[in-house]
């Protein structure tokens, strides 16, 4: 739909229809914001888990080198 059609379309819609469309879009926006927040939280947890696993692997590797050097 061309942008020049918007004023005509809006003029042809009733106030109730416009309110409904607004509420529908606000509801969709709220859902997407919630979904985005959950994904960011999950990403943060995954990053924390990866860092912890990396630190543990580095510690095991360092411990392994020390015990091999004395072996």
C-alpha cells in the first residue's frame, strides 16, 4: 500500500476500529518485547556457562601441565 493511501484509509476507519488496531499492535509489541527480554536473558546465561566451562577447562589444562612437568 502506498503511503499516500494511508490518510484515505485512516479517514475511512471508525474510531472503534482504530482503537482495536492500536490495541492489537500494542499487544504484539508487548509480546515481542517480552520475547526479546527472555532471549537476552538466555543469551546471558549461555555466555556465563561458556565462560565458566572455559575457565574450568583452562584450570584443568594448567593443572595437567604442572602434574606432567613433575611426573
